[in-house]
């Protein structure tokens, strides 16, 4: 199986449908997991993953030439998520005013964390997920989202402060298992 994180397949000239199929099978789970963390909904995450793979297939010749195809796919996924969120927000604002979400009553940490992430604006949420879940550097997140490194630092700092306020102090969850 090709190592799609290293860029080695980009140099062997295989840019046919078989190589895309191999890539899609190898990276579908990872893309879905990141999509789920971004949107917090299984159906939307599936749609986002499929849209990302469709875009990758559509531009496979260019995508397969990338140095790090997994990073390229993550970029496509994140930009697709942000574009869909902007589009959905425009539609909502045009038709009605959205009601605020009720606070979560669930004790499960995962549900609580996903609910808190959902309270962040889409771009800030993307920064937090990429920076802390995907363990990307400040530089790579800034490049991916086409903004400055200082913007990434300040947005992540503000977002983490907001999450801490919503979730309470970290020591409450440190003993949870």
C-alpha cells in the first residue's frame, strides 16, 4: 500500500483511477474523523468526507503531484467545511434568526466537548481542531487557512479560553475515565 503521507507516490507517475481508489480507501477514515470533529454530526461528516474525496478525484492529477497528499486532502476538507458553513450561515441569516443552542445536560466528556466545540465559530473551531487534535504546527494551520501565524495564535488562545469557561477547570476532567 502506498504511503500517502510522504509524497513518494507523487513521483512514480501513477495518476490513474486505481491510484485514487487506493488513496481514498487508505485515507477515508482519517478524513471522516477530522470531518466529524469539525462539524460534530455523523451525517454531515460523511457528506463532507465524500465531497472532499469527490474534489480530490476531480483534480487527481494535481492532487497526486502534491508533496504530502494527506495534508492536501486535509486542506481540501477544511476549506470545504468552512465554505459550507459560510453558505449555510448566509442562508440562515437570510431566512430567519437562529435560536441559541441549549446547554448540554450530558455527563459524557466526548459529548460535552463536541457541544463546546460546536459553540465556536467555524474558523476558530477549524483552528482548534487542526492545531490541537491534528497536532499541526501554527505555521501549517496559518498556511492551510490562509491567515497569519499571529491570527492562529490569538484565535486558538481565545477559543481555548472560551472552551475553558464553558467546560470549567481542567482538573474536573483530569480524573474522569
